[in-house]
C-alpha cells in the first residue's frame, strides 16, 4: 500500500487527466469514494471525469459533486464522450470493484485504454488489470482506503469546514459498508477516521437521514411486499425472498429501491443466510447476506457468477426466476453442515 501511495504521489506531482469509475449499480461506497477522490484530485489541479457504468440510486443524488457524474449507458452520445475521455486519460482510477466485468460494457473500454490504471478496492481476489493497487480485503469500505490515501498525500485535511463535502462523501461510504458501524469490519481505524473527519463539523445525522430516511412511500411498500412472502427454511437456517418484474412495476421501483431488502431476511431468529432474487430485464439479480463465518461470497462465486464479501455478496443468472430459486434450493444441502455450525 505504501509503495502504491509513493508511486501515486509521484504521478500526481504533474497535472493528470483522470477518469474515476466504479462498479455498475453503484452504492454509497462506490459513489462516495469516487466523488471524494474526485474532490481531492480536482483541488490538486487535475482534470477529473467521474463515469458510472449505469444509473445510480435516488438516495445518493445529494452527494457533493454528483452532478458531474457521467452515466456511460445513458445514451449513444454519452458513451461517445465517455470513450473520448477514457482514450485521452493519463490515469484511470477503478474504485470499489475487483473485476472489469463489474463495469458492464465499460469494462472493455477501460481494459483497452493506455492510461496508467489504479485499483482501490476491498473485495476478494482482484483481477490483475491495474498498474497500481491499493487493495485491502480487511478495509471496511473503499472510502476508508481513499481516506487513508488522501491523508497520506495531505495530512492537513479535515481541519475545518472547507472539507465538509469530502467528509460527507467518505462518511457515506464508510457508514453504509459497515452497516452503520456494526459489521465485524468496524475496526478502531474506522472510528478514528470518522472522528478525524468530524473535525470538519459535518452533520452525521444529515448524511444518515438523506441515505436511509428519504424513501418514496412506494419503496417501503415494495419492502413490505417482499417481506410478506418471505420463505424461511429452518433446516438450512436460511430465508429468501423474490421480487418479480411485475412486483417491481406495481411499486414503480427505480434504481436502488431494492437495495437493503435482503438484510431484513437475516433478522429472522436463527437465520444465518438470506437471499433476494430479483427478476430484471435480461437476468435474475441475486443478493446474499450471511452472519458469522458462513461465506456467501463462496456460494455466489461457485454457483451464481458472482462474488463480493464473506457476509455480503451478489450474483446473477440468465435462468428464469423460478429456475434460479430451484438452483439455489438445490445447492443448499451441500452447505447444510456449515450453516448449522454458524455461531
Ligand atoms: P448487493 O447485494 O448489495 O448488490 O452486493 C453485495 C456485494 O456483492 C457487493 O460488495 C457487491 O460488490 C458484490 N456483488 C454484487 N453483485 C455482484 C456480481 O454480480 N459479481 C461480483 N463479483 N460481485 C457482486
Ligand atoms: Mn464497498
């Protein structure tokens, strides 16, 4: 990590044309770390373009600098401009993902670009596509890694209100990826980083409210609908929910509305794994969550073209919704002993 930061310091001593990109369907960590990094780099005099592979959730539309984000898949014109920026870039920063497939179509453009590539991430098993890597699977969030990088590059940050926007971006990522500071990833360093950022005087409560307490009513009703048909499988200590395309339409679901629903499945007593199957346009998107030592990352990787973290992972299939659920039920016996032994 220190080596990568030294190399970055060298690189950033000259003005660069920089692209920052993050995984598709970006969450608060992906977007917060990207926008925080962008704020820092722009202040240092670099030209920065932030590109999201896809649209992003409504509850992140307040993040400082969000209006500058270009969405690659928005239109042909947008694709062209993004491609030009990427071709002309001298540095491409890849935040909060470890495989180029997580960029959808944008992955190929980034792969073929000649710019130096920097990966900043905390997912397992990164692909080897970057020239510089700041990668730590123990980091609670990519925003925590960005915090460490920018503090190494400028130890005087976060001393006054000038850095409130930066603090808000990074706090959004850390708060959400730690499950509001309750996951095992919440180390003393996490709290120290937040304490440091609080010297700016930013309002924690406001960030929390904007992200968690600003849902359209229809989103809560969608959650209620999903919960009303939850399946609990006591023999596997597992629960799962499904949302059909019709459900999503009925509750006028938009990007990000299904985020977090899977977490409720873990609230059922004695359940240590929850899954949510969502019928999207050309695929079924799956989210997994687990408690304790059971790795949903391994399950998503082995059977559902996915990955992520031990306790939070995702995947996708091109099967029908019913077939996807069947294939999930079919692999459960293989994991039964592991699920039973979770403490
Ligand atoms: P979520 O369920 O919130 O979409 O994703 C949970 C975690 O799994 C996130 O860390 C996310 O990056 C990862 N993840 C979700 N979908 C995929 C996928 O299709 N492939 C991989 N490799 N990781 C995924
Ligand atoms: Mn993350």
